[in-house]
């Protein structure tokens, strides 16, 4: 009987068990740290907008023997032997990425979205060329032209921002574009609670003959599930990380739709991107991570994921409403995606103080700039809160007033010493933390044994 069952499982379970046993006996310190991190994740309410939680099946891909393969190049065109299986794995990831987003071209090798963005910019521009992206302080990403990143140092970067309603000021985008004639316009954001109109960005890009890159790192799950406009055929290229809303491993995808074979620099756009990732920016791909991307992308194509993505957005709207009812200033007045941005100015506490006080009670969020924030980025005046992990744990819109209420009890009680330090009544901290732990028991991380 067993011989019919176990051959189907193969040797991976034994390998995983041997790895756990070996780590525990040969490196108990590291084992203890990893166990402690596991416990931290199960016993805190993670509401960091850039976080999600991968399924154990995705974890297992990351830890599979595919990690041992050196596979410089692309499927069918490697610089090393022994790549037949990993060719299949990478092709599967490519096919699933194209199917999920309706793309004609996908590169699944980039190690992070930052690398993907820098590679895409390098493929399309020369140093000194004008670039137009969303200002970091208005919600854009470092790699969209901020001075601290290569994108801001290598190119002549210009920024657009928000209008008075907290939405992107498309008229400003158009007028700056006509003024600076950028080679590339980047849209998409890292701390922007509203929907992005990719069609409108493409109209502007076409007016000034610029290439359009849509970076959907934060909203890729909503796009995949049809809950946000899909940029694939509006942007020339779409980039996304795989570890935020796709619930996958740390890494990224570069995608293209109808413009994939458009001529660029004597070749096609797709061929140009292939070379930009390897060999311009990276060496051999992390094949184990590509397997994990394939696994996550497969899960994103299921009805269960569509339901989850819908609930992520519904939860966020309910959370924004709940904070509004508690008297908080919600930036832009609400949300269209998974992000709720709070302006803490009326409370008189910095984002850093709020973040630290909440963490001490088991609520994990991150400090964030608000529009026109006077404080530096290590301090800020706002909080960014996201619903990816809460929704994955099973939380529903009706549960959001309880989550907002827990955060409110801490934020109302916290006494700032200055912008960095605070005092919090230990009784309130303990009370809130006890409720957080109770909620974490009621909403276990899906697939992660607790206890
Ligand atoms: C998080 C993020 C990135 C960077 O992703 P990494 O994989 O961490 O480098 C890029 N762009 C946007 C819009 C992001 O939100």
C-alpha cells in the first residue's frame, strides 16, 4: 500500500525533514531565530501594505533543490548544461505570467522590482535623458527618479504629484511632460490609495513620444483579479514585484502587451529587455525563486484568489471608513485599493512614534510620508496601512472597525516625548496586545500551523 502512496510524493518531503533536523542540530541559534520570526508573524497583526504571506507550497519551491542550478541565459538558450528541468519551470512561470495579465511577453528573472525598474530604464534611455515619474514624497517609488536611487542619479529626473483632492494631477503630468519631453514616463506608486488611470498616462506619453512604464508592484493582485484597470496594453512595459499582492517570493516580473515587438534601438522591445536583465544587470537567475513565482502565479489564477483580492479592497474601504468614523484624517478621503494612508498631524504625533507604539502592542504598520510632509522620511507624519495579510487571514469588512479600534486605543493613549520617543501606558499596551493575540488565534495565517 505505502509503495503506491510514497513514490508519488517523491523525495522532497524527506529532504525538507532532513533540512529542518540538520538546521536544528547543527545551528540551533539560527533555528531559534527562525522559529521566533515564525511566531512573530503568527502572533502579530501585520498591516504593512507591502507585505503578504506566501502559501507553504510557495515556500517549498523557494527551498527546493532548484537552488543548486546555475542557468545563465533563458529557456532553451543557456550557458550551462543540466537545465532541461529548470527550462520547463521558467517557461511555466512565463506562460502563467502572460496568461494572468494578458501579456504577450514576460521576463521572470529579475531579483527585485527595483532591479526590474532600473533595467527597464537602462534599456530605454541613455544617461542624462529626461525621465518623468511620481515624486517619492507624493507616493512614488525610489526607482521612479528619486535622487537616492540610480534612477535619479543617472537620468535627468522630473517629478509629478497630487492635486488638492489627493489624486494624481494629470494636468500637471501633461504640462511637465510637454515641458521636459521625457524619454520615459513612469506611473504606479508605493503609497497611493487611489486608482491609477493608465489609459490617461498613455495618451500623455503618446503626445510627447515617450515610453510608458507602469509599475504595479502594490496593486498587481487587484489587477490580476480585475479589480483595477489593467495597464498591460496601455503601458509599453509593466513591472511588478511578486512578493506584495501576488503573495509570491521576493522578486519581480517585467511584462509587455501589444507593444512587445515594437522596434527599439535596432531590435524589439522584448529583446531589449531580455538583454537588460541578463547580462546587463544580473547574472544567473534564482531558479528556485522562479519556481516559487510560477507557484504563486498559478494560485493567483484561481477563483479563491479572485475572492481574496476583492476582499482586500473591500476590507481597505471598510478600514478607511472606520478610521474616518474615529475622527482620523484619511489622506484623499478613502481608498480604491488596499492602502489606507492616515495623516497624524491632528494627533500631534509623528509617524515614527505611532509605528513604534503600535508595534509594542503587536500591530505592525509603517510610518509614511503624507503629501507635503514637513518631517524627514525616517520620521514622517503619517501611517500607511494595508489589508493584504488581514484579508488572507480571513478578515472581512465587518471586522475592520475592530482592527481600527485596536490601533486607535494605542494612538489615543500614546504620549510623545518628541518625534522619535514616546511613553505608552503599560496597561493599555497589554490590553491591546491580548486582543491582538486573540484575533491572531481566530485568524491563523493560512496554511501555517500555529500553537
Ligand atoms: C515595493 C516597490 C518596488 C520595489 O520592490 P523590491 O522588489 O523591494 O525592489 C518597486 N516599485 C514599487 C511601486 C514598489 O511599491
